[in-house]
């Protein structure tokens, strides 16, 4: 089922607050995961890929087979979430050609705790990518995707295919699939409450007065 485009309505801070209130306090990725373009938010359904480091190529091993299968199977609204064991200095799983293929399939973006390359070209494509840094290396012989659509830990957060992921200038938040509808509905309610709070503050009310009335900061 396609994910509705709420990337211009939601934001990570309100989603994180709602997740906290539901007891899910470890859903925000590490601060090292940053957007290629801070002005382009990301929102979509997770498709995971798990990378392992390599010290050279292994005879008979196809370096890209599982990665190709994942990208070719992306559906509209999907986000490739690639777990590389932290921003490993040698694993660079994302570049221009994967971006081109993912965008052609309607994917909504990519998130990784590894590195990326071809940043200038991808930025011109306005495809949302959240990453752990830049390096111009080929992943071949340095890292390989060994599994897809499996539970992974990316940026310090446990992620599963089917979860929702949202990214903006403040970072990346993962919404577990089982509570996604509740989180989105609660976030929309909180945004409305914050809009009222903001208006009252702009009109001169004190923080104490506003918080007493609405319980929102």
C-alpha cells in the first residue's frame, strides 16, 4: 500500500516526541546521519539491506547481487535503509547509478550509516539521501550487502522492512510498522496543538500560561 506524502507536514521532532510518549525512546538515529540536502525531507516505507565489510574480493562472489535485487525490487514510496555497522570508513554503498535506478522505480529516498559518493550529481537530482559521510570509494572488495529485508541496526536504531522512516534537517526517525498509524495520527494532533501554542506565544502569552493551558512546548 503506497505511503501518503506527509513529508511537508510532519517533522522529526514531533514524531520523536510522540514515540517517546508511547514508550519507544530509541527511534532517532545517531546525529552522525545527515541529509545530503537539508531542505529536502524524506518519508517512506523501509526496505532494509545489511552490509558486511570485505578485505578484498572473494573468488566466485558476486559483489553486487543482493544489492541489485533490492534496488530493482523497490516500490513507489520505498526507502532503502542500508546498515553498514556505523559510518564505516570503507563501506560506500550509495552513488549516482543506484540513485537513478531507485528514483526510476518511484523510491522516496535512501538512508545509510555508511558513506556515499557522487554527491554533487545526486544533489542535482533532488533525491533525498541521509548518510554517514562522503568518500569516493567503490564498495566492491570493501563491503557487500549480505541480506535484504531483514532486521538491521542502522544509525543505532533497530529497523525492519515495513517500518516508516522520516528524515529532515534535525535527523532521522524510524516508526515501527505495528504502531505507525497511531504515531502518524498523534503527530498530526500534536502539530495542531503546537500551532495553537505558537499563535498564543506570538500574541504575547507567557510560556507558563501556554503550557498550563495546553501542556505543549
